[in-house]
C-alpha cells in the first residue's frame, strides 16, 4: 500500500509529495525497508493537475 504525504514550506506552499510504499516482511521475519520517493511539484501546475500527476506517479511505483 502506498502512502502519499504533501510536503509544504513554512509559508504553506506545496513543494513536493513524499511517497512511501510498504514492502512487507522478509524471509527472516523482519520488516523490509519501505521504498520511498519524492515527487517535485511545478509552481505552474493547477491543483487538479498536481493531484493527477501524484496519482500517476504512485501507480508507476
């Protein structure tokens, strides 16, 4: 399951999305390190386009 978190600067402006994917448990019974990626947001994108690009980035993982 992928977890997406919006990252904002001190003024509240959206700068990027952080995506974290849980990879499960290894053969030794210990949890595997989650896969993480950061998706930068262009300042010219609209809110609708940001959400669409974020969903497509999550699917590509």
